[in-house]
């Protein structure tokens, strides 16, 4: 099963980015083309392409599989980036982190009003960044078609916070 394969490859990095945190590093996955394709296959098995108009990936690890997933679905890909990284007119959303505040943005013409957007990121923790991304999508008149994550840290209860935006929340491995 995909979850066991991922557990064998995902690397724990203690005390990163700060003491007491065990970072789940997905970069070893990228060395294994079979596993990368298996990740995309598993997402495709769980998603309903007819209910998705656009895939949005959150900077930066959400770009790794987000673009490939969009291509497999035959849908456009939209990057959601940190403030100041997108070259055209943007819409911004601030949100709180455990160590401060951050701002993400999306191009104002990223998709048409009424679009159903699948949000992808590598990891769901507390859900703060993903909720900010969801708020950006709503500002542009989109709706959340669902969420797709490689990893979910279920003990941080981020999924509960996303239920107000969509019931469709998929992760391939949970801790």
C-alpha cells in the first residue's frame, strides 16, 4: 500500500525548523520515479475530475506534485505563493503562524469566478496555510472542490479546520 511505501521513504528531521518539531521531509520521495507515479496514481483513484476545474498548489512543496496532478487531470495549475513572488496583480491573504504572521497571494486572474478548485500541498499540519489559501480562492469567487495532501499530521487536527470549506480531504499517509 502507498501509505507503507511512503512511511519507509519519508525522512524525519528532528528539531527543524525549530527545537521540538520533527519535520517530515518528502525530498527522498523525489529520488524514486516509481513512487512519484504511485502518488499521482493514488490521487487519481480518489479524485473526481468532473468536479474539479483548477488545481492550486501551495508554495513550494505543493508545486512538486500539484502541477503533475493538474496535468493528469487535464486541468490548469495555479500557484499560491509567498507575498512578493508573483509578477502580476495579486490578491493577498495574511494568516498567523505559531511564530508570527505570513502572507500568501494568488494572481487576480488565476481562474474564472465559480471555478471549483482542488487545493494541493505536501503536508497538512494545523491547516493555517491551507485555510489562508482557501480564503484567497473564495476572494476570487472560487469554491473548494477538495484537498489533496501527501501527508497529514492528524494529531494536529488540521482536517477539522478544513471541514468548513470542503468535506473532500485526502491524504496518502497519516501520522
